[in-house]
C-alpha cells in the first residue's frame, strides 16, 4: 500500500498539479481578455437584443415545425425519390411528423413504390399506412432503436427475372454482397393483413404469402409468414414463425422456426437471430429430406448432384455472406453421409464440401453419376442402378447452366463399401469447379485386390459439355469378373487397363457414344481351365471332353492383350490376343459404345497336335450387359465341305485330314504386345 501511495504522490507532483495550474491560468486569462465571456456575464443592450432575437427565431422555428403541414413535402419527396431510384415513388396519403418528443414519430399513408423499367406493370410495394418511431436518446448516442414499427395492409411484389435482375434492388449497379438485411432493433412490430408475392423466373418459383405480426402473449402473438405456390410445376409451401416483438433487445437472440416444402424436398430450421435484427447472422438446426439432392437447386440455387432419397441434419449458420452446414449426419439412399459444407454468396456463389461415408452402398454412388435407381418407401435401393432401356452407361444429363453459375470444391471419402459385384472396398474422390470447368482429381476406387485411379475434366462452358478422361486399372483380379463354379474359378490373374477418351456429351452415355481415344486391357500372367483354353481353338477332342468330364485342370495364360482404337464412339480392335500354353487365340471386331453392343470374332490355333479339331471361330455379340458367345457355323460348313471333297476324290480315311491339327502355332511375343498396348 505504501508503494502505491508513493507512486500516486509522484504522479500528482509531476503531472496532475502542473495541469491544474495551467488550467487555472487559462481560466483567468479568459475572464480578463475574452469579450464573449464578458458579454455573457454582463450583457449590455446589444447583447440583450441579440439574445432575445435568437430566442424568438428559435421559438418561431419550433412553432413553424409544430404547425407545419408536412403534406407539402409529399410531392418533392416523391419526385426526388423517383429520380434517384428510376421508378415511380409517391406518397398518396397524409404525412404526419411529430419531432418534439423523446420518441419522435412519423405516419406515412398511401406509400407506392413502383417497379423498375423492366417490371413496371407491377408495383414493388403498396402500403396503406406506416407508423414508425425512434428513441431519441439512443439516436444521440449513435444507436438506432425503434419502439414501434407498424404496417397496415402492405402489398409487396418481389420479382427476379431470367437475367438475375431483382425488382426490389434500388441500386442495381451496386453488386449484391449477399450479406443480408440489417434492421434496427424493433421493440414492437405490427403487420396487419400483409401480402407478399415472390416470382423467381429462372427456377420457376412462385409464392404468395400472408404476413402478420401481432403483439401480446397469446398463441397468435409473434411474426408469421405463411405462403403457398409452386416451383417448377410442383406445389410449394413456406412458413416462418417468430416470437412476439415485446421488449426486444440488441443483446437478446430472437427465436424463429422456418419450414419449406416443394420440388420433392422438405427443409426445417429452428434457431435464433443472434443480434436482432441483423438478418445477416443467425444460428439454427437444419433438417432436410427429399427424393433427390439435386432438387434442392430449385429452392436454394445451389447445384447438387443427383442422389437417391436422403435425410440429413446438422448445424446451419449464417455470418454475413457465408453460410455453413456443419457436423451434419444422415443417410443418402442406403449409405450414411456426414461432413461440412461452406457456401460463400459474395458476388459469385462458391460451395466447398468435405464429405465422408462410413459405409457406402456402391449403387448410391452410381446414382450420383447419373444412373437411375428404384427405391422403396424407406429410401433403400431395391434394384441396381440402370439407365433407360437397360443400358449400362448412365444417361442422366449434366445441368451445365447450374455448373456455370457457381464455383466450388469437393472431397469425398468412403471408408468402407458394402459387398458388391465389383468388390470395391474404398472410394476417394476430389473435385474443383471454376468458371464452368469441372476437374475431377482424384477418382480412386480400391478393390479387394487392385485399384482404379484417374482424372476427368468436364468443360461445361457450353450447353453441351466436352470431357476428357484418363483412367488406369491396376491389379484387378479376373476371378472378381467371372465367379467361381463348383468351388473353382475358371479364370485367374491380374488385369491392367487404361481408358483415354475425350468428346462431347451431356451424359456419360452420350459422351461414350461420341468419344475418341483408346481402350486397352492387359493380363500379363494368369491361369484358366484347360477346357476353356482348348475351346479357344474349338478343339472338340480335348476341350469338349474335358468339359463333359468336369476336368478342373488349368492352362497357363502367357498373356492376354486387348487394345482398341476409339473413333466416333466405336472401339475397333487393333490387338486382340489370348496366348495360353495350349492355344494362341487372335481376334478382330468392334464395340459400339453408343449402342453398347459387341461384335467380336476370335480364332484359335493349337500349339499341340490334335487328331480331331473343328476349325470354327468364336463370336461374341450382343449387348454389353448380356453378351452372347457362339460359334461361326459358316466355318464349320466350310470344314465339312472340304472333308466331303477329300472323301469323294481320294479315300474316306483321307477325309479325316480335314479335322487333324498338327499344332504348329508358336508363342506370341507377349513383351511386344504388352508394350504396344497404350
């Protein structure tokens, strides 16, 4: 304590006392030398007259303001506002103002605000009466607080045209930052018989709503906006409800509930405006569900992928132009989904998402890529995704105009995948969207053994997007393609492949049908049932007998190479070779990616002498989803004709020579074939 006293004494001696001395000296100088000070203390006749005239003028001004007919300002105010905002604005009723109060107030009757030049057929606002007051003490302290704001029969029409222009925007040249309205604290809000019309022409959204706000404590007290309409031809309902406007304070959150249903989607939010009434900031718990996440574009303007039915819930927060949907969790189809989404609505819309599935149903991911699913009432897949007409490649078109309207990024990881025919075990996806160009990197699928990795670039700056894809398959097991029978897989080995394609197309199917590039598949080593290996050369004596006897012995696959050149959606075989230790098979043919059909022909040559061998190529034809494997009977007819000719001309025994194969085929140059496959 002694130390503090010493410090204070020292501070007073060095700073406080000298300041007091200087202040007294200045005061004394003013008393002796300042004429204004002297006139005020001892006013003369001139000063008295001046003071009296000043007070009289002030009194006259006050009296004039009290008796002033404020209606005289209606015309000037309307003309100034109309010129300033380039629309018809008029005060058609009485204008009353009360300035001499601790809560100055005004009453405006018959306010009309017309629409902009492109929407002059409908007024933006028509209000029968507006009553407003402000708290003077707060205003002098730099705060704007309204004890009362009342609207009687307000009619508001909000229009957004197809070019994105807003009829309520009084400063269209100023860019919309997406920060939301910032209203003053309103302690008592009254809206009587309000009507709101919203017409968003780009999304086909129309809404007509009743708006009321009542004071009091009863069940009818509070703010209510209740509306119905349509969005893209389907019914739309909206309801927003808040608590009563009684003793609203700046530091006390204002609770609200909101729900919207339409376009096959339903959203429910329950939260609070954290600082009344800054509508640019609030927190809420959001629950959303529907048949397809892409439908939410019609309600929110945010482009989302196609999905099966979904239900998600999480924390929604708005901070000026930034919206976040964090820690959400739920289900999409038969898969769980959780993560965080951030939406920045400043100038150009940007959406960034980090998503995770603990256990993915691969059919749900196929729906995201454009396949169509059949679901039950619980939202689970009941059939594998298919395209229209039973096709393999998804045919749902990409909404390019939606991609052009926003930027963003996506990361998605499926930690585990439910059992599936492709044996996919994990998925990792990344995407970046910028100025209508979507880059997918990585696109990664991990199988039980092997993986598929690649990238894709989709240029959606035009109505028909142009895509470039490059995918690599590494180590995929052949036994996952052809299931085991009787406990033994007829084909084993690891497949390597690559697909490099580019071309136009709004869907994966359309892209494949018009693509160019290359497709290749290589099996550098493996095994197959000896019976099938013999049948590659249609060896009746070996292959058919082994199949009939149930022989499970295997033949070595030295290599298998399929290399196709793609032009106009048709893949033509440049190299099609299957080399085993008993048969060398070579093929030709095409795959029509648009029609999704095959037309392949494989001819085999035996590497070992065979007494009975039928020379007939194998054919693979029909749909990709159900190929038909057969034998070219024309070759059989030719071989039979040769045997008949030999028997007639030479001798019956000589006719058997037509079915004898000396086994002169040599091993293929596997190294060169594999290196040549792109």
